[in-house]
C-alpha cells in the first residue's frame, strides 16, 4: 500500500497547524496562514514536496464545497431581500472595475484588448472568505456598508461562473463571439430549466424521503449525492462544476432542511478550503520577489487604487452616502479567491504570461494579507476624506 498521500496530508496539516498558531499569536488571519503554508510547501521552496498533485484535487473539492455553502447562505429568498444592492451595486462594481482596469492597462502597457479585458476580470473579484469573516468578527455585517459589501461579494461569487465561461471566448478558443455567446446563453437557460424542475419536484421529495430514516449520516450522504450530481450535470452541459455546486446550494436552501445542511457541511468547507488556499500558495515562486519586486509593489498599489475607486463609484451610483461608499470601496480592494482559479484558466489560454502570473499571485497574497487591517479600519477613512474636502473647499 502506498502511503505518500497520507505522508503529504500529514505534512500539510502539520506545517499548517504550526504556521496558523504563529499567525494567531501575531493576530494574522488563518487564511493568510494557509497561503504562507503553501509557499513553505511549494516545490520552489522545498524539493521534498515537489510531487503533491493530489492537493489540486482537494483544492477543486474545496471550491465546490465553498460555492455550495455560499448557495446555502444566499438562498433565492435572501437574494430577493438585497436584490437592489446585488443587481445594481454588484453589477456596477464589476463593470467599473473591468472597464477601469482594462482601459488603464491598455493605455499604459499597450497589450492586446483580450489581455486587457482579462486583467479586468481578475481584478473584478474580491475575497469573500476574508472580508465576510472580518465583518463577522467585528459585528459589522448588519451595518449599511456591511449589507452592501455582502451584496457585492455575492454578485462577484455568481459572476465567477460567466467570467470563467467568457475566458476561452475572448481567447479565441470558443469560436466566433456571437455564436459562442448564444450557445452559452442557451446552455444557461437549459440549466435554469433543469434547476427549476429539481428545486420544485425532485430534490424536496428526495430529502423528505431521506429524513424519514431519521439519520444525519444518511442525510449527509444524500446531500453529497445532490451536490456531485448537479455539479457533474452542469459539467456535461459544458458549464462548470462550481456553477452546479452553487445551484445545488440554492436549491437546498429553499427546502426546510437548509439549516441541517449548513451544520453538516461547514466543517468540511473549512477543511477543504484550507487545501485550496494552500494549493494557491504552492503555486507561488518566492524568487519573483527578488526579480520583480518593483513591479509587485507597483501592481499592488495599482490594484488597490483601482478596486477602491471602482467600489466607491459603484456605491455612489446607488445613491448612498460618501461614508458608506468609501468604507465599501476600501473594504473590497483586494484580489479574490476565485481570481486564482480564473488566473490559472488565463494561463492555460495564454492570456497572461507565466511571469505575469507569478507577479499576480504575489500581489494577490499581499493584498489578502492587508485586508483584515483595511476592513477593520475602513470606517476611519471618511473623517480623513471629509477633513481634506473641507480644508480644500
């Protein structure tokens, strides 16, 4: 029997435990600890861990469970409550970020329009896990800016699927643009119809039947069957596993068993999500800090400024106060978890170079590391802005 998988898992959890304990002593978020663990375990850091392909499998499972639990937390009913912020504010933030990023990068660097737009895709997403956790820890999730941030992050989590689908299209792999968009729309409509049938007739009946057994273990197994089944169905339609997991979460959230599903899957979510962040850290070559440190600093400042400006503008478009706008803008001024996944897709379709990919990973990790501090102090920005505005009036 081969034990290399157990040895690697033991090494991952052992290093992660030590790093997270140190991070907690330094008041650093656990997600940053996962990223640091990944850097330490990277093949670029230690040759011993050069063969750990199974981590990618765990990371993909982590993405599926992450989107499933997001779907559970944001049911169709909850979506309706903040639909104005989700549709209006979320779409405005994503649109402004993509346009600002693409235009500025094109003017500065003169790459192809495809690459410019793809960089806009990468910058449009923010870190749901870090921002929401920070807001929850500081009891600010129910504040006006907390609700808006929640809505924007939700819209971004939904948008990762179409952005992933658009990536091969802008790379020229999906054929002509209009037929490709039409085919994509058709598949989404078909999946929507299947999801309606599952939500209306199939899954509620299945879960009701399962609950007659009165066993949490059976319920957990049945729910895993639903997640994997819907995810594989979307993949067969040429969409993504992540979209299927998100739809499965939305469907189960509408049943009377949503709270049980949340309690069952939260522990699994955090375990597999740790693999996702560790695997992202393992992709980073620390030598990029030695060879391209100036560019890393430049793009870190660039990404933060563009995202803060786009987020602030999105809130002002919705007619909210400057205090809320600035707090939201600075709170979401980081790169998101799903941007890592999108960046890998862009690398595959040659929309970004390998060196730029490494710079992007370094910038993302830096911004994620700064996020807890920025979110916790974002409300202090408005008094500074107001004082500056008054002095220059």
